[in-house]
C-alpha cells in the first residue's frame, strides 16, 4: 500500500481517536520535531502512519522523524521499516544494540523493566540527536490499563501510563497518541492496511507479569456484561484530566 492509500484508508475511528488524544493533551506544538519510536510492531507502525497523515492535514506544520532500535544487536532485517518510512516521506535513524544479550548475561530478574529502561534511554538519545522535542510511543489503552493493574498488584500503587509526560533527564516529552485506541482495533487496522509488521523477537515475552494481567483483562471482558475497557478508559480519563499538561507556548 502506497502513501496515498494509507492516508485515505486510515479508519475514521483511528483518525478521530488519535486526533482527540493529540488535542486533549497538547501533544504537538507548531514547529515541533516529533520522533516516533518505530519498533516494527503493529502499534508503532500505525502510530507513524497516523502522525504522517496528521502532519499532512495539520493547520500548523511540524516535523516527523522515526527512530528504530534493534535490541538483537544486528539480527533484525530493518529494510521493511526503511521502505515504509520512505513511502511516508519520514526520515529514519537506526541503532543496533545487544539488549537481549545483556539481559541474558546479567540474568535479570525483571527483564521487561530492564529492557524498557534501556530502550527508553537509547531512544531518547536518538531523538535528541535528531533535534526532537518529543518522543512518540505506541502505547495504547490496553497498555495503560495493564500498567495500572501491574502497579496496583505488584507495586502497591495505582499509576497508569500518562498520555504525555516530561522526561527531565532527556529534556523531552514522551507522548502517546494511541492512548485512546484498544489493541484489538490497532491489530485489525494494521492487518487491513497491510502494514509491514516485524514479528517480535523478544525471548522474554512469554510468562511474564504483563502477559498474566493481559489474560486477566481478557477473561473479564469475556465474562462481563459491560465493556470493561470502556469503563476503564472513563476512569483513566478522570485521572489524566488531573495530570493534564498545559499547552506549550
């Protein structure tokens, strides 16, 4: 699917919810450089496509770039991502770093947390080099809910992901334009648009706490007569409203 096809084929639901999230939390200011963390998963690919379309129709211009980190240290074929970015007129910066090997050698008790922290640090450094004001992440509603439950059950605090948060160490905003979208709608959209999804190579994905929470939420959805995720979104919005960052000048 070429650039024009992707822009016109994005569903109204995707356009609307991404637009609402960006507007609700003042995620993008005029003349910003937004760097998308592009992993090759369905979430980051749809995020890049949605922001590329938004760049095209936004009344005030902003710059869009992509940053890809290969955590295998060089085993991934990144050419599909390069082609995808080229089709959207988005500049791509890539870095290869052996995160998985480091986790194995250290025998990390919490590989997901360690990996997330390493990824974030490297991606922030990449975004800084690109002159970025914000790092756009592909987290969605399911991620926000699962994180809140993980923190509640295993850390003793109720702390969901924030749609927009200031990272003082890197002097960048972290923004999450997909935060209103459910994972199942993203997966459906990615398949319909034939996005070049790279299957996860993570050797630590199965059997972790997040997988357990994901299964719990799925069972609640299947057994409940109400929309668990819709209700969760309402509760999360109430929390986010109190945290909402003021628009930048």
